[in-house]
């Protein structure tokens, strides 16, 4: 079933994700899909969770770290600035410590710990994930196009909701038991809500936010995930393994899009020998793709003779992907 027909038959799929190994075309497909849906009159937000994202390059407009930027009618884009998000985390932690313990300034040993914790690689991924939660929970758009990070990081990203949810479930469960004692003690001392109660409430808020995001990302009624691959045996095998792992996280895989397919019609022309070999190689790889994924392959996108960059190129790619002329 063609991509355009899938979007037409499943308007409830409001959260669209393109995933795959790095450098295969996820970002360009995300941009073309966002453009296509916006041209159809839908309000669309495309956002990147890749620290090395290239939406700014593709749209030829500075987007990074500027929130939701309107690119054209109905189309908005956002590239998350993880460093800024980490600094915001640091400031939030400092304020909470000052408020909770009545301090006038942060002790140097605590400040050193905050800086050291923020340098951890996981902090960047957590900051990005939290930004995504903000975007998704806030609402306001008909479609959300996720430009996911490469496969390995994407698996971690997709699992974070479940990991945090389980972790917070245990903490809040224990905290609920402790809360009964805290309330009894507070009543006896005629005191108000304890600082522990505030922490407990904050944990619940975090849990609810992450839960809302993870439920969306694994909901087959609202979310559609498309793998991007190229006709290369190694990429095919990696995609097959990744699809299996994604299914374990209950991510709804809706199909596959094959990129950079070289036309066999070129064999009839005077082309370099290396290009003939590449076309022959792709023939076997395309057969492997048909065997592995069958009718779940929704589009075969040809190799473009120039970089997908700027509105004209984005429009051309969208018309190829969705087999439709666009205004």
C-alpha cells in the first residue's frame, strides 16, 4: 500500500517516526513528510531529537535551540538544544536545594557534584527526552514528525519511558507507604506538608509526564513508525535485527521505506563500470528486501542527483515518496 494511501486511511496516526541507521535519509524523509502533510492543510510540527540534527541545513533556516519555528504555513520545526536543557536542569536543581534546605547559596561540594553529574552522557539523552515530553504533552498540532536519532540511541530513547516508569512506580509505591507516617507525624506536630511530600508530588508529576509520552509512542492507534533502509545487505540485516528489538518495546512498526535506489535503466547508457557493479549489487539487495519485508515496503525512493536541501528539493522528494503532485 503506498504511503499516501496509508496516511489517507489512517488519519488517526498523528505521531510519525522515521528510524534507521545514521545517514540513510531519516531526516530528509521526515522533512518531506512534514512538507507533504502541511501542504494538505494539516498543522505539523517536525522536531529532531538528534544532537547532530540537520533540519536547519535541509530547510536552509536557523532552527537549532530556538523553540518552535514557523517555516511556512502549517509547518513548524524544532531542534532541541541539549546543552541549554542541561543548564536549565542545573538551575532547577540549585533552586530546589536552596528552597528545600533554606540555604542562601549552594555549598561548593554540592555545586561540584551538580557539574559532574551534568557531564554524564546520559544527562544529554535525559535532557532531550524531557524536551520531547514537553513537546508531546503540550499538544497544539495535527501531526508530530519525529526525526529520531540512529538506531542504537533510538532504542535507548524509546526504552527510557518504560525504564523511568518502572523506576518511579517503585519509588512512588514506597513513598506512598511512607507518606502515611509522614502525615501522622505532621499532624502530631501541627506542621504542614513536609519537604518529602513535595518530593513525592514532584515524582508523581514526572511519572505522569513520561507516562503520557511513552503511551503515545507505543500506541498503534496514534503512532506510526517507519524504518528507512538502503539496498545494502548489511543495512538490511541491521534493520531486521532492529525491527525485532523495537517490537519488544511494543513500538508499532507500520512499514519500510527504501532509499537511494539506482534506476536499472542506466544500464542501457554509457555509464562507469563501478556504477554497473553497484546496480547489480542493488538488484540482489532489493530481492532480499522483498523477501524480508514483503508488502510492508511502502516506497522505493530513487537516488537523487543532488543533495536534498531547500524547498524545491524537499518538494521533489515529497512528490516521489507520496506519488502526488503538490502545489
